[in-house]
C-alpha cells in the first residue's frame, strides 16, 4: 500500500497523542462550583414555580425533547402539548427577573443541563422515552410501498 510521509505523520500523531496527553497531565478539570448562590432558597414557592416553568419550557422549546415528551406522555398529544404551550411564554419573564434569579439562582441553565442529561439517559420529564412505532425505514415495507406507489401513480399517468 502506498503511504506518503504526511499519512505516516498523521498516523504517528494519532497513536501517540493519548500517551503524551497523559504524561502532560492535560485532564485538569476545574473544581466543581455550586450552581446556586449561598443565599438561595429552593423551597420558596417562587423558586419551585420557576423550576417547573424552566423544566417544562426547556422541553417545550426544544424540538427533540418535545417530540419525545409527546410520544411518551400518558396524557395524549393534545393535553401534553397544552401543558408545554402554557408554560413556555412564562419563561422569558422569569429568566430575566433579577430579583427572582438572586433568590433562586439561574434555574433555566440547570433545567437545560438536566434535560440534556436526561435525554441521553432516554428519559424526558421523568418518563422513559417510548420507541417510535411504524414501519422501519431500513425494513422491507418502506421500499416495497414506495415502488408500489410509483408503479400505481406512474401507470395511471402513463395510461392517460
């Protein structure tokens, strides 16, 4: 096989970068910092409402999370979407309220990070994400139905 010096250089760098990084102690993660301010009271009713609105709005405003919630919700599509739609407009007022953020901390950031973590663990708002039902795109049914539709529609058009 023909190899250029550039290929060998890239191969050597890709092999040795892990050992060099471990010797150089590159993985110095910063210390964990508290997300809430020291004077915050997460049990206050305003903070609890802000947390609920932030969580529901994060799911409602992110298309992937919203689709997973609508698919997994036991309430049905209309009731589940109305919950998200009523909470989403409230978020902007709460997110930019300096007094509320001083009392509770930035719960929008916490909700965004929590939703991303939960989504990678296959849950949304505490519910396991259900599998998508229907025909498998890689299965036999999709190409068969596609060819059948093309033949029927094409045959109808060509016979005119």
